[in-house]
């Protein structure tokens, strides 16, 4: 039986470019699907066009803040993520497998979920440090339904990430001038015995 979900898919090339860089650095490859935030699901039935329109209207084109890294243990090891913050997200949130009462409210984009716990911890520490804090504002996004086991994950063209996004972050002073090289060096360190 298929499960149904609702995602927010990020459509801003700058935001996608930054997320693509972080994901590729941490995983050795980019995502197979566009960067997204799961806001509903699993649901037993496909959300109607009216339900999607209601979510879109509730969010009202407001900005999403993508920032504040976190880390947690997973079955495969550890996950590193960036939180997604917006006052309207709670009103459209519906994740039956992760009720807010038990798990809290923590909308996030997973950057890494894998066995290298120490690398995940180093990446988390790096992204938390003042001069390396990634803070993205995104007002270009789409609300998209998804069915698990669907051959085409998102039945639309993906937004191509801006490959110069990290350079633009550095040039604007949002992160330190050595962000790219420092991040790569930090996550590439070998465990010292």
C-alpha cells in the first residue's frame, strides 16, 4: 500500500545551490530529488488539490528561515540537519508517525544520515560556529504531493542550484571567506587515535 506525503520543495536557485553543496560534501553525491521539507504524512489517501491549495494559502508565500543546525542519532548512525522555521508551519503540520506531543516540533532538512557519526558531529560543530553559520531565507517554494514508490518523485522540473551560491554567501559576508575549504577540511578529518 502506498503512503502519501506533502512536501515543501525549495525553488530558489541560491538556496538549492547552498543545500546542494552541503549535501554533496557530506554524502559524496547530490540528492536524487530536489531539496524539500516533509510537512505531512504518511497519509492514507492522496491530498486533494483543495488541500494543497489550502496549505499554500496558509503559508501565504511567507519566508522560510533555513538555519540552526542540529544532530540526532538514527538507525544508520547520525543525521545532521538544518531547521526550517516559519510561524505558519505548525498550522499545516500533520505527521502522524511523529506526533508533536511525543517528538516535539522540529521541521528540518536532513543534510546527512549515515554511519559516520564523528564526521556528522564535526559538520554539526562547524555549522554551529559563528563565522560559519548558514542562514537562508526562502520565499520561493512549492507545496507538492508525493506518493511513496512513485516512479517520478516530483512530477515537475527540478530547480537547478546556483553553483556559485557559496561564493555569493562569502562575498556578501554571510559566512567567512574560507567557508568552503574549511568545511571540506573539517569533514575530511580522520579520527585521531
